[in-house]
C-alpha cells in the first residue's frame, strides 16, 4: 500500500503524533485503525470550541471563493461539491427529507482527506450542515402536526372572534400572509437555538444597501422600486406596503433577495378598518379560517424547503467567499447539536410549542383586526398597580412598575360616536382551546414591545422570541405570556394615563367629545414626546381608518389638552406635530386644527431628539427659544412674537443653544416665564 506521512501543527501533541501515521489512499473504501484513533481524540469532538479552533468557517469561505462558478459547484451546490471534492461522493444530496443522504463519519473523512486540518474542517462542516437539515426537518414535521391540531379548532375560533372585512379573496389572502410571515420567523427562532441568525440578516442587508436604483438584485433580476424603498424610504413604505415587515428583517429582505420570498412586497395597504360592525356569515368565517390555517402551514413548509435548497447551493457568494450557509453555521452551534437534543425536539413538546405558536398568532391577528391596543403607564391613581382603577380590571396587567390595560377602538356609526370598548371574544379567551387570559396577552405583547425596542422600526411581530439561553429546551415555551407569543400594539406613556373604564357607556358619552371613553393612543413613547405614536397608529390600523383625520384633529387635541397643562406649549406642539396637525382657527376648521403639520415641526423634533430626555428635561431657556421659533408666543391680531422672544427670533435654530446659555447667564439661571 501507498503511505503518506502527515504533519499537523494546530492539533495537540498527542493527536499530532497519531496523525503522523499510515493513511490509506483516497480511493480506498476501508478505514484505517489510525483514523479510528484520531476520531477519538478531543480535537474531533463535536463542540463549538473545536469548530472555532478548526477555522471551519474560514475554510468554507475559501472553498466557496475558489470553486464558485465551476461546473461541479454549480451542479452540486456548496455542500455537494465539497463532498465530491474531498470524499469523491458523486451522489451527495442534502434537501428536506433527505438528511440520511448527508451522512458522513469521522473515520471516513479522516481516512480519505490527506491533510489533517482539512479533514477536521470538512468533517465539521458536513456534520454541522446535516444537523441543521435535521433540525429543519423536525420543524417541518411539527408544523404539519400544528396544522392538524389548530385546524380542528378553526370552527370554534372563528365563531368566537371576528376576523377580517374585505372581499373573501382579500381577507383570506391577507390573513394568510400575515400569519405565515410571522409564523416563519417564529419557526426559525424556535428551531435554531443559540444561532446568531442576525449575521445572515446583516449579509443580505449589506448587499441591499449596496444596490443602486435600477441596478441588479442578488438574483440577477432588475431591482424593483419596492426593494429600494424598503431600505431607503421606510416611512413612505409603511404607508404603502402591507406587512412588509411582518417577519422581521430576515424575511422582509432576505427571502425576497434570494428569490424564495413570500410575495408580500408591493401589496397595497389594505387595513381592517373599513368594515363597521361584527355581522358576517359565520359559515363563511369558519371556511375562511380553515383555509387560512391550511395555506399558512402549507406555504410555510414550501418556503422552508426552498430556503434549505438555496442555502446548500451556495449560489450567493460575496467577494470574500461568504455564503448564507457559512453565516448560518458560523457560530458552530449546529456542530454541537447532539442526538439527545434532536430527540427532545421531536416529541410532543415541540408539537405543542408550534401548535401554541400558531394558535397565539391567529388570536393576535384576530385581536389586531378588531383594532385592539394596549396602553401602559406609571401614572397611577393608587400606590400600587393592583389598586389602580383607571381602566377595565378584567383587561389589566402589572409589569415593570407599569399598569397596562387592553381596549378596543369601536369605529361604528357616526365618527363622533366612536369610542373604546371591550375586545370581542374576551369572555371566551379562557375556554378551550384558547386557554389564555387577557393578562397573558398583555404581558406577552409588552415583552415583545420591549424586546423590539432594540431594532429598527419598532415592529412588534419581529421581536425575538426568547433569549438564547431560554431557547435551548422546548420546555421553556409553554405559556402564553412568553415574549412574542402575542404582539398587539403597545402604547407606553409614563407622563399621563390614557386608559378608561369600558363599562357604563351612556348616551351622554355619545355626544361628549371630551369623554374619557373616547381615549385613543394619542401620545406613545417612553420619552414623553409621542415618538412612537405614528407607529402605534399604523400597527392598530388607526392610521388607515376611515375617520383617522377626525380622530387626529378632534379627539386627540381634546384628550391631550385635558392631560397636559396649557403652559406646556412645547409639549403640546410636539404632540400635534406627531399627529400631523396644526392650529387653524376659523369657521372652516371648527375643531381648531387642520390636517397639516406646522412648517417648523421637523427641525424642532430633530433638535429635541439630539437633546435627548423628555419634556421635563429641556432647559427652560432652550424650551423658550424653541417655542418662540415655532410661533407659540405671539400677541395681537397680527400674531407678533412677544418681547421675550426678541433674542431668539433673529437667530437660526442651531444658535438656540448658545443664546439660551447666554440668556441663562444674564438672568442668573432663574428661567423666564412667558404667559
């Protein structure tokens, strides 16, 4: 036999000595006893530490860079060409349901690959890739089981909650798309414990950021306007595209970029708010929900399988050799996925987890379709949250020192009669098969909101489900209060409460536009400047409501005037800017406002953002300067600035800080009051 002596420096001395042994030639089908000995050394254990020490991720990048474009690589894909190149395997196909065809042993690789460092890297890469595929196969089986379980409940669920309101096709399609998008995100976060999937996000994000308008996408297709708006014009996008963010940046950008996406981009914004009333044929509702659940899981499974094919193909290669699969395997977490871990995810626990996830998402969509939102505040009328009585006690939760209430906006009949009421179906939430409480829904939505604060867009459906540590075991997701289980819009305002009791709505409340029963989320954001108001309105559907303009210029100004002292002119002005309204007295504007922002809104908001803090943190002199520049201190019929504004009116906005400091020094820091 031919013998080859091998040197290997990075491995331990003991392992290196073993690797200096006789090795069979590549074409041999037998494994040497030396290979068996080598595979028993600690350096070949399937651990994250060994993955990093072996530099397997770098090896995979270099292989992709060197081989992309050649015939074998194109035909077999990244993993298939790797197996063919090093192991001589002609039929090595990794796809959904075919993980058994991706099996390699350490003995086989060590015996056939001449260089020990390469043998180690190849073995780790092929093993980690197989583990990834096995995990996704488990997810696929669990999704199918979840479909069966939830499908059995669709009759009861559809009868307890109303769903949507457009044409039969539109409402089924939209519900399916919304559920599918968020469900795929959940599926990925559930079945990829410990894997920093944001790395894959970043790869695609960098590629899309580099796209020029009219250029070429990653799939070689002409870049469409929606893709560019998705990155560069987020605010405009929110108003034009429904649920473009419904599955996080990964699904929103990633699937579309690699050509395997759910076709949610470019769909016109169609919200639930045009329909006024609950009445609809229940038999149609039952059929629609059953179809939506079936389509949801079926399409999710198809997209899941397509993504596996795309990842293993290695078709998208960056200039440094980075591929999607390399990013997924980069942390080494999949290398350490043991048979025991896979087994615990293949039992009834994982089926329950996905079944609950699907059920909770359907309930979330049902509640969102009603216009349900949650308000949380530290402004209580009692020493403890438990004793606060400003909202409905059966729709209440206490968390993070805040009291949170859930309510629904009833947009039926004449606009001036619209008000808050109890969400439809609350009394049935605790019944089988729902088995959730309003408190669970509030806590889960609040946690989802808090987790989503770290990312762009404040998109509640995108929030990471749980921390990496919490995701290791399926036992950790067994209750409805888990972050991400529900994702109703949350309005946080610690300056003042915006809740109201929902009982005892009277005829007087109908005619009284100042009634607390007509409280909307008019000021949202922990800083107190209403910085999240527009996002909450978009997420609840209020922004697209038939009478949204009336809400903005009638209900909200009255509500804010009752909460914010009149002398806090800047605070009121900022909230008006956030709502997109401005003062316009006169007969044609009986509410005293018009649906048009003040021309100075953008610059004032920019300065306040840079200053940081809330309304109580602004220096009094700076506050006066901003109020003067915004025209909030005027006198006479010609609305001339008052005398105290003279110093500021001739200065630019960027000079206000210097002038405020100068004025403060002259006055001895006492602050100047303007009536």
